C-alpha cells in the first residue's frame, strides 16, 4: 500500500488541504514512501488543552512503541541515523526543535513546536534532531519494537543501502 488516509480532526484553522468525511472529520491522503506532516486533534477549553493520537488514524500505522526524549543538554543533537524497516512519527510534546529528514539527495527541515503537529518518517530516511529549546520534549511513535540491528548509524552505509533499495 503506497498511500494512507489520515485524520486531521475537526479543526478548520490548519487543515486547509483536507477534505471532510461522513462524520465531519477532515482527512488527507499521504504518500507512505515520503516524509509528511501529520496533525493531531487538539481540544482546548479554559482549563487547558488535550491532544488525541491514535495509531492507524492520525498516525498511518499501528503503534508498537512510544518513547520520550527529554532533559536535552544545551547544544546537543540526537538521531543522525536511518532505520532499515522502522517507520516513525516525531512530535514536540513541549518546547521546540528542528528535525531534518534526508534521502541522501534531498533534505527537508521541519521546525516542530506545537503538540498538535508531527512528522511521519518512512523507512530508509536519515534524520537529525537539533536546535532543541531548553524545555523541549520529543515524543516518538514507531511501528516496530526497538532493534539495534535496524539502525544504520554511518551516513556512507546509509547512502549505499538507500541507493540499492
Ligand atoms: C530516532 C530518534 C528520534 C532503547 O533501549 N530502546 C529504545 O526504544 C530506544 C529508542 C533507545 N534505546 C537505547 C539505545 C541507546 O543506548 O537508548 C539509548 C539512546 O538511543 P539513541 O542513541 O538511538 O537515541 P537518539 O535520541 O539518537 O535516537 C532515538 C531513536 O533511537 C531513533 O530511532 O529516530 O530518537
């Protein structure tokens, strides 16, 4: 399956490219082979905000694992690797940071700052997380358990594997 329909929630302010389904939810098709922004419904009232995230709905896969990266040292970066099979959605649960996703030939920068937005990363894309704010908390959802053998931590090895399928 190359494309998946994802849900953008009922908000209208930031879903200009979505279309409505029968329930009034806004949806959008994404290309599962390319990095893409995803949106999470955020319910706000006078007491605060609540953000909802489902696997196979706002996120285009069943969630096998979630983890948080927090207490990031000033100037530190994370990532700098690719995954052979794993797919992820990365979001800023608090604060902000820059996510750079690269195919080896093209790279795209996402500035993540809202808890209602994330980035879907397919397999075989290099990622780096930089420019963390002092209060940043990075929340990651994945479609597979942790397996060190799935990591490609050398950029030259990554280019070889990405170019050979
Ligand atoms: C990614 C970015 C955004 C585990 O034992 N279990 C886990 O589920 C994970 C994710 C990590 N670990 C261990 C492996 C290392 O000993 O935690 C340590 C730090 O992991 P790593 O150096 O891979 O951390 P980051 O922040 O550079 O990368 C992580 C994810 O590993 C990676 O998939 O895309 O966050």
